[in-house]
């Protein structure tokens, strides 16, 4: 079994906060992949299902962000999991909005949710870092992460959440490369080869091609006369 943990704060007041993008990602996965209904357990909300061949438990801790590790540790102990079975999806200030990165182990970089998880299960769990950007100054961070996403963010946010859901089965299988490819198809889709070829053809065509074609239809006598006009 794999344990996917989304970080956020419980309650409608925080539902659309930047800090809650981890919750949003799990909600998208649960909807798209036919997971069971959310139930209260392990000081959080859980939903069970399958991603490819893997049985997966989705967990949204309801202990508030800075005590997330309590919920994660409880779920791990119940299912006898190790920290490498855990993947945490969380907001990341150090990535631009819409950017996504996967990471195995490492520090918590001052993120209170990760700090709490470190304290309870150690540092050797996987992470999906969901970029939300930085407000620019340290003293603005708290208000920024606890504020709702702006309307202008809706398009890239939807693409990120859909991309994470598209690649969730690869994530459960530990294939970070295929997961990132799935995300990229949503957040940075390749240009159509057809439209690219058309643009190249237009660029290669001389501006006066139409005039030249017309000129070629002149009679030999007309061409001769035009030379002396």
C-alpha cells in the first residue's frame, strides 16, 4: 500500500487557500480515479482506492498544518508502512506558480507541515512540490499562503491539479519521470506539428510571392515593354 498525504488546513474557511493545494490535489485524484468516500480517521479524512496496480490511501490531516505529522504517523503505524511508502503533496514557495517537482527525502525548508512530518516519521519520504510562488518578502509569507488563489490563477491551477491526477498512477509506482511527463502534458502541452509546419511554410514564403506569380503570367512582349518603362 502507498500513502498519499495532501497538506492543508481543515474547514471551508481555508478550502481555497494557497496553503491547501495539497488537499486540492488529493480531491482531484479521488474524483478522477473513483476512490471511495472520504471518512474520518487518523485525525484526518481518508479515501481508499487503486492507482494502476497499487492500493493507495489518500490522507488529508485535520490537525492543522503544523501538526500534520501526528495524523501521518498514526496512519503509518496502523498499516505498518515505512516512510518510503509515503508521498506528501504540498505547496512550495520556492517554485513559480504552476511549476511541479518531485523529490525524494531532504529537508523541510521551513515548511511547518513538512517539519511536523519530519518529527514523526523522519525525512525519507517522497514529496510532490506544487509551486505557488513567493510574495517577495518573508514577513508577507503567512498572509500570502493563507489567502485564496486569485482568479487569474485558476487556469494554471486547474492544469496542475489535472496533471497531478493524470500522473498519479506513475507516482504510486515510483516512476517520477513518467509522472512529470503527465504533468507537463497539461501545464506545457507540445505545439501541434501541423501548426508548426504551417508557420514554417508561411515564414519561408517570400512576401512578394503572389506578385511574382502574377508577373510570370505576362507575355514576352509585355515583359520586354515593361523593361523600358
